């Protein structure tokens, strides 16, 4: 495959493969159970050798917010501006500077951290070939991973081929190692067998067909939840720090906007009306105007869309003919499952609105009015009413969430 596909062809192939996993399953799948366990504080450091974004999506669906509850460290990619700022502050407070180091300090500044060892396909920073030498020849990455693996390690679904570069690091880990795999033959692999033999009582293997990814996380989730099922109120482990305690009290609702370019001016007026919601930390917004340099437009939009809780779709005749109408249909599909709330915004008149796929959903503004037919004064008054209606909706979603 390496000889047949260049970098561009390989990325296009991966795009086609991962396109089929846009719609994140809920708690009934392994990623959902895993994310709920993380949310309860059982795991603080997460290491993934996969290059997809399923873990991030699962954490989002569990109510955790990137750059507030958890950070994502992608090997080979420069830190984001927020990460760089945190790293510098930590270095200034806790020790000598490591200027230019892409890897964060040992002390986490956020409650959870996800490290993607072989990169991330969305960012186009990933390694498929020569993974062993990629880790072996990268001293900073090696040192960073050794630090993370200093404590007890739970390794689920280790593949002796894909993860072979990680196995020497697991052997060097001084604490207890648990290996979980549905492949009973995995422990016969030379490297894995050597780890089990050398670590002796500090290594435990759990293998068999009942310990696949989904089954294991489901079993572990219900095991940790057994006190609750026995009628004893579940007590979450102590929060990470004061910052996490504050976040526990108030989780912002993740909001996504879909609109066409022609309707951007009225959307901007609506966003200005929502500044109080932002200031009160009640909403965490995203729209395509927030794309950062270097981000893949379509893939980033799909990522935020699938992780949202509240979606506003700005409707007009121009919108129905735009490329974003397909995105609205995808949002409608997400809302049909009940996990996402979709609200149509009637920006300009649309003939036969009731006969569109969205016609059964109560829109804003109410009463079938459209914003474009209002005077400037009327528009500001209506946008203020819409902002109040959105606030009520957000408060209701927060009560359900909490």
C-alpha cells in the first residue's frame, strides 16, 4: 500500500474510510461507555494510537469540552495558541523553560489529557509507516510517553502489529500493567509474551472473546456503577482541582450554526444579542467563521456538528440552494435521535416552508414571521425576543444535562 499510494491519495483514502463514522453512537457502544468512565474521573491520562477522532467525539457527547475539560496533544503537531499559553505559564511557575517543546509539562493544567501518539488525520499530521522508528528516533516524544506511562497502565485492544512501537514503553513502565484483548493469541506474540514474563506479578492479561473493545468497556462501566444499581447513591471521585469544581457546576451548551453566506449579516446581528449568554458561560458556540488557519473546512465542520447539543439553521430561499442545505439535513438526522435540539431560524421568506423536511419543527421567530420583512427597529426588537427564547431553551437543556 505504501508503494501504491502517495500522501495525498492516502489522505483521500482515509477520508473515505472515516466518513462512515460521522454519527457517533451513544452510550451503548464502547466509546460511549469509555467516555462516561473518564467523565467520572477514573482516568486522567488517555493515550491513543488511533488517528481517527472517535475518542474526542465520545468525550464531547459525554459533556466534556475541549480546551476546558480536556486537551488533545497530537504528536508531530505544534501546540494550539491556548496550549502554548498554558505551557509557558506552567513552565514559569514550576520549573525551567523548555521553549520549542511541543509536548506539555508533566503536570496537567486541565482535568483530562488525550495524547494521540501517531497523530490525527483531521490535522493531516499523522504517521502510518515507520511507526517504530518514529517513536524511537524522537527523544522528546519518548521522554513524554515514558512520563505518562510511569503509573499503572490499562492497555485495551493492543494490536501486536500496529502498536508494536508502544510495547517497549509498556515494558519499561515501572507500575502494574493490565492487557485487555479479545484475541486470545495476542499473548503468544513474542513482544507481548516477553512483557508478561519480565513484569511477572506486575502484569495481568485479560483475554478472550468477551473482552473486545465494546464488551470490556460496557462490563467495566456497569461494574463501577454497581453501587448505584444497588440503591447506593454514586459518589464521583474528588474533582481534579478548583477549576474542575467550577466546571462541574456549570457546563455550557455546545451550539452550532448553519447558514449561507448571503444571510451572514443577520446572523451576526443575532450573535451580538447572545453576548450575555456567552458572558454567563451558558453557551459554547461554533460556526464556520471561527475556522482557524490550517484547519480542514469540511472535516472540522463535521466534527463540531456531531459534537453539538443545540443547532440553529438559518433558512432563506438562498439557503435552500446553497451547499449548506445538505449540512442542515445532516443536523436534522442528528436531532431525530433526541440527543440534539434543532431550531430553524426564518431569516427570509420561503415558499411552502411547511412542506420542507423541517416544516414540523417550531421555528424562530414565532408566528411565521421572517426577519427580512421587518424594519430596523422591529428587527432589533425581534432579535431581542429570539435571544430571550434561546436563553430559556439553553436553561432547559442545562437542567436536563445536570
